[in-house]
C-alpha cells in the first residue's frame, strides 16, 4: 500500500516547483481551448471531415466529426501520465522529469493546432 501512495505524495513536492506549476497551467489552457473549440464549432461541422491526411486522397481521408473529441481526451491522458511519471522520477533524474512535462505541453499545443486546422478546413 505504501508503494502505491508514494507517487501520489511526490506530486505535492513536484508542484512546489514554480516551473512545473506554470507548465501545468499552460497545458490546461491548451486543453480548455480545445474543448471550447469543439463546443463552439461542433454544431456547424459537416458529418464527415478530413482527418487522416496520411491516407490517399478521397474517401479514405474522411472521418466522423465525433473523432475530434480524441484530441482533448488524449491530451488529458498524456498530461496525467506524464505528470505522474515526472513526479516519480523527480528525485532521481530532474532532466527526465522536465522532459516529460515539456513533452505533454508540446503534445497539447500540437493537438490544439491540429484541431484548429481541421476545423478551419471543414468549415
């Protein structure tokens, strides 16, 4: 039981660092903007939108507009996993811990940018 609670107790120490707290706030801002974009533009989107740009041109690129909800959901999952792992590795490797936090904010930003571009293309 103690081994399960140890990573959770490390989160408090992790968020006392001002850089980690600031990066978490920016990460949450990017995720909230993604959710706001979906709430605002969801009724205006067509039933199928271009999403899979690695596929050949045509019907293979189209996906349901409900697939857009994967962007904020995956961003939240990556935020939680990376920040928990970052808190665990804070004592042993500060660089690895910071890289995990930076990668989650980078993913949230790129996810926001991709979502924005898909919405603009679909409208």
